[in-house]
């Protein structure tokens, strides 16, 4: 049975006032929603969301005065906005729980490459040009996100899962040699959909770095620097994990 609870259109507010949620930092959500029927890479489990119980069912079963609704998820480790552990593409590499969390938080930048179509490769020349136009430079240890604009244009149609642009091997090498530890994209993969050599993933394997896929809203951070946060779940021997990816600006204290 699929979960049938309606999606609330009313923002939750604390009873004692909105100021309880006031923060100095600006938080930009870079995460796509998880839902049944979402487009997914053909090599991974489809998403299923089942209702465990409604509020009324809970009260009836457990004879309580208040009820608790809960849903069950059957999803891939690589569902929606997610990160890959090195082990996914390197059988001798570390699993998710064996990897430093520093892969998934820290200084970040977003290269503006838009607009790019599905039949295009992302080349190292494109990356260099974006850096020159923005005045940005890559520092060792950076998380580097790639705004192509393509993913947000076609999501959530099936086209999102069937065809998309991706990095050439040379472009991925350019980022890895610059010291990037996490390469992110607004498409289903950092590889081009027609690249059955999975070139960018192989570069991640070579350099022992990770990648983050299916991001969104990168136009809001394109051509800028920010603090990136996209922590994975602590999955024992995991090959990847859905994440809540955000870009943070302002006072983080």
C-alpha cells in the first residue's frame, strides 16, 4: 500500500513564535524530493513508500489516546540526491562508514556551465572558462558542484533518467588534480548517459574521492563560494546514501 497522507501546504511554525527558527546563516536547499515514481538510474532499486499505520490505526491497535503515523521506505542507497562511497566503483575502496565525513562538508564552489544539453560533454575547457568568468579558483579540499541547468529543466520526466550530460575523463582529471574531494552535479550522474566506461567515476576511483549526484537549485549558488553540507547516513558497509545537501552562507556560529 502506498502512503496516501496528503502533503501539507502549510509551513510548520513553533507555537512560541517564528523567531525560534531565526538563523544568521542563509540555507539554500540543494536536495531533490524522495517519492514513489521518482526517476531513478536503471541500475538501482526503484523507490517504494508504504504506509505503516495512520494515526487512527495506531490508536485502534494500541488502545492509546493519541496516534502516530509512520511510513516504510524501500529505496536504493543511491536514491534521489545522494552521494557515492568510493567502494561503489572501487571494490578495494572504503565503504561509506569507513570514510571520513570531511568528504561531505566544508568549503565549496559551484561552476556555472549552463546551459548544457544532454548530448554535450563537460570538458576541461568548459571548467577553465567557468572559473575565469567567475573569478573563482579551486582550492585543495574543495567540494566542487557543477551547474548545467539540464537536470532542473527535465526533472521529473523519464528523460531525466535516460539522457544527461557528463564529464569527460580529462575534465574529471582536471578537478581531481586540483584537489577536489567531492564532485557534485545537478544530473543523475557525473558521467554522461552514453559513457559506458563511466569515465568520471573511474577518475574518482583513481584519486580516492567521492561524488554527489541529482542536486538541484544550483543556479542559486552558481559562480559563487559557500559552505557545503551533504552528510550521508551512517550505513554499515554502505555503497552510498541519500543526503540532505545544502549550501550555507553567512554566520555559521
